[in-house]
């Protein structure tokens, strides 16, 4: 709604929100080292994915072929 147009009775007045960004107090904190167990699980998942992709690429006529 423009400031120049008259508003109808009962119509709410639009006001821009008074929001602002506040810097997080944790921004200066150094990142933590990843959990070794989680890193191991992720590495295994990546390895399995890579092996599966290689199998699919080697067998173009396999069951997953489109």
C-alpha cells in the first residue's frame, strides 16, 4: 500500500518491521574437531558409494541401467 493512497476503514496500517542482525557471540569461537567415530562412519559411507558408482559404470547393461 502506498503512503499516498487513503486507507479503508478497518484496514491495517503496514509498517516495515524493525528487525536488525545482531552478531552471534559464538562467531569468534574456533570450530571443534570432528568426532572420530562420526568421521569413520562418513568415510565408510563414501567408500561404499564410490564402489557402487564404479560397479554401475562398469556394467552399463546391469539391472540399474535405464
